[in-house]
């Protein structure tokens, strides 16, 4: 699925919040990076999380 920039940002934030709630609190370390990222960096982060 292809996401626009803000939709991808929202999806990534949901992913890290869900991970933190499931006991993987270290995922929250990426929150600031996701919030500041431009389109290209968001796509790189998404690839790291397995989101395409």
C-alpha cells in the first residue's frame, strides 16, 4: 500500500505506540525522529518497520 506523507507518519506513530504498549518501550525512541522526518526519511523508517 502507498501512503501519503502524513498518513505514513500517522501509521508509523501508531506502530511505535502499539509496540510500546506491548512491552517494547524502546520503540518510543523513534517518535521524535518520525515527527521530524521528511518524506524520504519517513519512507526509510517505514522500510525498517516493514511498512511499504
